[in-house]
C-alpha cells in the first residue's frame, strides 16, 4: 500500500507543500488535538501554552501548536457543521498517514487523540445550565458517515434502528448513524462530567427544532428526538459536529471524544448567563487533564 502514488486531484497541496485547506505541514500538529468550532476560541486556549511554536490561519481554520510543560498540544478551529469536519479529519489523516514528498502512504501512520471542546443545548430538563457533558455515544442525523463504512457494535446498530423508527413518520429522509467515543478518552475525562448521548444535526434552526420564521407548517424534530430511548437512556443534548468527529476518528484510526458545555436547555427554554466565564473554566479543566 505504501507504494501507491496518490493523484494530485485527490491529495491537493498548496505551493508551499502544505495540505490544501488547513495549510499545515505534518510537523505542525501535535499528537493531542483540541478542536473548537469558533476560531476565536483557539487563542483562548493557546494563551495557556508555555510556548506557541506554530500559528497558521486559512479561512475558518486557525491552528496553534505549542506546549504546556513537556506536553505538545494543537488547537484547531473547524468552523460549524460536519461538512467542515469532513475536511478537517481527512486532512488530519493526510498529515499523519501520507508522505507529502513522495505522495505515497506511510507504512506506519500516526494516531491522534482528538478532543472536541464545544457548546451544546440540552434536550431534557434534568441537565442544568453550565453542565459539562461528555458524549458517550453520538447519533448523526446529518448523513456524513453514510459515505464512510465503519464497523459498528450491536449497541450502535440498535441505536440507529430505534432512531430510524422514531423519525419514520415525519423525517423518513434521515438515515441516522451511531458511534461511541473512544474508551481511552472517556476514561481520561469522565470524572466530574455528565455522560450523555448526543444527537448531531444538519443545521442550527429547523434541524434542531428551532423556528423564528412564524411558519405554520414548521414540523419540529424535538418530539421525535425526545421519544427515542434505549436501555433507559435518552438523547441528552444536540449540536452540529460530534457524530462526524467520532465517526471519522474511528474510520481513520484516531481516538476522539466530545466535551460540551451546556449553554441552553431547550426543555426549560433557558440560556446560560455566563457562557464566557464557564467556557474559560472548562478550558482550564480540560488542559489540566491533558497535561497530568
């Protein structure tokens, strides 16, 4: 496999030899990567680094790589949605699995630990605002992983089938998929965090049951998501990236998890009063666990 040359149309490199969208070279990423949606949050995390060795920006993709003590860390903004996650994870795969000089596959690709650090809305009233929720399983409603075959457990298949049944009456066009987070990273971060099941949606408004258009024909997905249940577990929250992150991580042989600060509770119709303060506390909590 290492002798197969990758066509230039498939592996697109910039004039400086960096990967197309991220504008990164393989040596510019660390084995541990924190992904964030908001590009401004990159600097909010890297301000804790003892040294920043690389700063690269292109479009919505901002990357800072540095160290805290002897621990190398990369922070990378993905932008919003699993379409961007598709770009980011494929290019991270290229950076870890391809020789950019020969355009061939490495015999020993590198693995990555990827931690999504983001915000989310709770679906059930029992989850207080500002809760830190670690996703155990994610169910994708946006379809990305239907393009990437990956091995699924019996639990994941059961989750998919039950979600398909819940959506059949009103949203039969959705083909859900399910994926568990990395056991390694769940064990690393789960202390003092709420374990949940996250639904990943295709958009922020109607795909999350949110309407500001006064549309009499609006069909909210919230009722169908709340009806889903397996082994007494329910959908706890939803957002727009987690399922794609967990699914592509498995596909490419990475470890990944998703840590969500609950800013909104859709059941209670409430929103956090101190999101910036709470996010800063979460950043410090996550960095402390990475650098132990």
